[in-house]
């Protein structure tokens, strides 16, 4: 973290932008720690909130768009040849493929909060041929929520930002999985109710008296 703080102190908002681009693409940058620290700088009055948010959002958007373009243009060949340099293994790619087939576009938004996933969802989206406008709608929305959440943590917890980093690393994944589970249950219940209504509609039509 000392090296990151020195980078931020030297390059400011541009440093935040570059580090988040590299982190989202897949290099070993502690993205959440960087955002929480930036929120702390906002709380101390050293950074302007809008400039910090804009730099962080732009870095996240550029990083995930670069991954999408890589997946769309080079696809499997690039992963097989260069994936080892950014810790992309066939097992990880297949895991994300399975999640993407199950949960579709929303994984682009939620994936930011799941460690080890946000680096690969855009790549898989590009490899699967997902239209850019659909990709952008979900991925950029997720980026905005993710950046806002972790900047806010750093801002509100101030001097205790290091402690909150430990807590987020411990509880973010379980919280996201619980929310996803709740969403899946609601979706199943809604689908079941819709299915029952579709099955009941012909029966109601038959039972209604005709003039």
C-alpha cells in the first residue's frame, strides 16, 4: 500500500485512473484498497469528490472495456497465449463461462464485488459475442455502483480506512452471494407465479359463460 500511496501522491487523479485500468484488466492492483484510500483522501479534503469519482469511474470503464475488446477481437487465442501473464487459467475461464451462461448480463454488474471475477466477466462477454450496447449498460452501471460504494466507505470511516478494508475483504463475498441467492429465489418465485397464471388462463376462458 505504501507504493500505491506514493503513486497517488505523485500522480493524483491520473494515477488513480491508470491503476484502476490496470487492475480491472487483471494486473495485481488492490482495487478496493485503492478506492477506499481515495475516499479517505476526500474526507481529509485533499481530493475533490467529483474529480475522484470521475477518475475512478473512467478508469474502471476503460479497463473493463479493454477486456471486452480483447475478448471480442482476439478471444480464445489471446487467452491461451498470454493469459498466464495476468493469471488467466483455463479453469478460471471455464468457471466464468458457466456463471455467465447461468446469470447472463447481470454478472457484469455484480461481478465487480466478487473477488477474481470482475477481471474475467468482460473478457467472457466479448468472447461470447455480446453486443456492446448491452455490455456497456450492465458493466458501466456496475462500475458506478462499485466505485461509489468503496469511495463512500473510505469517506465515512476516515482514519479507520485500513480496518474497513479488512472487513470488506472478509464479508463482501458472503454478502454478495446472499443477495444473489435472494434474487434467484425471487426470480424463481416470480417465474412460478407467472407460469401458474399462464396455465390457469385457458381454464378460466373455458369456464366463463358464453352469450
